[in-house]
């Protein structure tokens, strides 16, 4: 099989895979279909737009001298060894993604993740259960510091609850390889609430949670949280209290008013050492993972499982993360080496920030400097994805195809 990364664009895009693959203990010498070819083929399927495996192989067959047979390609999706190798490579590439977000200095020794479940439609040949094919659930994590995406696990059964998956994963996994003295904060929606487990993980492993209260929750106020006299007061923090949950677990309850919509939110957390406005800001930043899910579904057309086995479904999720993280690295390369940025997107960001600030001012509310940091690009431009698809199999040098992307980025 001709090496899929021979053209210059793909060679540049896939460059991080070489070191990542070399570090995997699960790589093997498979001359007929190498691990490198398997990795590049899987990412190519994510980048390209055919929804079916047959359509994908037919598309790339015109560009590769010896395209893998359909049976061979789908057989590799069942390989536990390939999944282990892919997991190693995906996590290694995730560590290469550099810091993109502007985080407050109070979070310097914290690792921060947004976690959530995401569903793919059933594979075409999935078995029927109760007269229907059930969607496939995955639990993902987005590093809010670097924007690297991780696949945590495949859900079990018809529709396993997020908290059940977290219990199964355990604290070792949720530490995410953090340094010994680093705290790990997880920002989760209401599906991730278990106060007793939160307390245990906080006290034994330095794992903290932030979420929103449920309507049926009852709390007993213990005492107001002390305020730092040297820190400006955020008037949008309406209350900040130590409370006891209905089960007697000590938690922190924060009532926060959105400065534009005036909607009041209640946040519940085991984080007592950070200011309340940072807690509110972190939860608002959780929206980043929802934007990533939207990108996977609507820009990559990844709305359906590739194959029926659990191994294949996990491999697909790992490839989605690998493609996302390689795109993060490629965007940095475009900016640092070729001085190409999405200028129109940056202008839209500045416009949104100005509109948000004006709307808050009109209502007589103060917009903190923290909230202004939210207006970073949350989602990859469809222009980049279309450009990659257009030139993915091209043999033209980057010097010839990059001006096309620069021109596209210059216009809204």
C-alpha cells in the first residue's frame, strides 16, 4: 500500500504521529497494513466527508495505489491491539497540544476538564434491542487549558448514566496523569452529581467537581464563604455559602446572575479555595465541549457509529479525538510557521465581545474581565475543514495551496 501521507499537506499534518507511535508499547510490525497507515487512514476518514465506510474506501481508492479491501479495513476495527495502540497515540498527541486558553492566575496549579456524554447513531448492522437500534454513548473530556480532547469510555447498556461511567473509571483515570500536587477540577452538567463520591475523591485524590443544582435538591446553609478583601467584588455573585446537602455532605453553593440575560444560576461544587466568580466562569467555559460535539456532528458528519463491535466504536471515538487534537496542532503550525490566522473569525470574536459588554452595560450590570476571556474561537472554522478536504490528496506543495486558505480566512 502506498504510504497515505506522501503528499506534502498530509505529511505536515501527520508529523506528530511518528514520535507518538514510537512510544506505544502496543505497536507491531504489520507490513500488509502498518500501524502508521491505520492511524492515518482513520484520521482521513474523519476529515473526509463520506458517511459510509464503503463510500470512504471508494473515495480514497482513486488516490492510493493499493487501497485496503473493505473486509480488511473493517476487520482492523475489531482489533483490541490496534485499539490499545491508538489509545496510546491519541493520549500522547493530546499532551503535545499547547495551552490555548487564557486562564486566571489562580488556576496555575490546576488541571481543568469539562466532561460530558455524546451520542452517535447506531451502526447500520447493530442488533435490534426492544425493536430498535440504540444510539451509542461515549464519555469525553475536554482540557479547558489546552482544548485537547480525550475519550474516557464507551457507555454500557441502552443508556448508561454519566455517574455510573465515572464510578467505573475511578479516581486514577480522572486524575488524567496530573502532577502530584496539582488539583484536578471537573466541570460537569447535572448528570455528574454524586456528593458522597465527590467528597471522597476530593479528600483522597485531589479531584474536585463543579456542576449546577437540580430542582429537587435541598440544602441547609452552614455559613457564608469568607471573601478576599484584596480581590474586587463581582456584583454578579449574589450569594456564596457553605451548605450541607440532603445527605449531610458539605458543599459550596453559589448563586450567580448572568450580566446580560439576568438569569440566575446556582452552582454547586467541592471547590472552596477559589473565588466564586472563577467557579461561575469555569462552568460557563464548559460550553466549549458542547461546541466540540457540534463540530464532530455537523462539520465532520460523525453522527453514526462506524461498525457494530464495542472495540470498533471505541476506535472511532479515539480517532475523533486524534483528528481534533491534530487539527489543534496544525492550526498552531499555520499561525507560527506560515502566519495564517482566521482573521475574519477573530473580528467576529471582537464584535461579539463588544456586543456582550454593551448589553451588560445597558442593563446596568458589570462585565468582569473573566467573562471577556470567553470570546475565544470555540469551534474550528468550516473554512479550514473545507480547505483540508479540497487539498487532502493533492501533491501540490504548501506554498501553492496555503494562499488559498489565507484568502478564505480574510473574508467573512
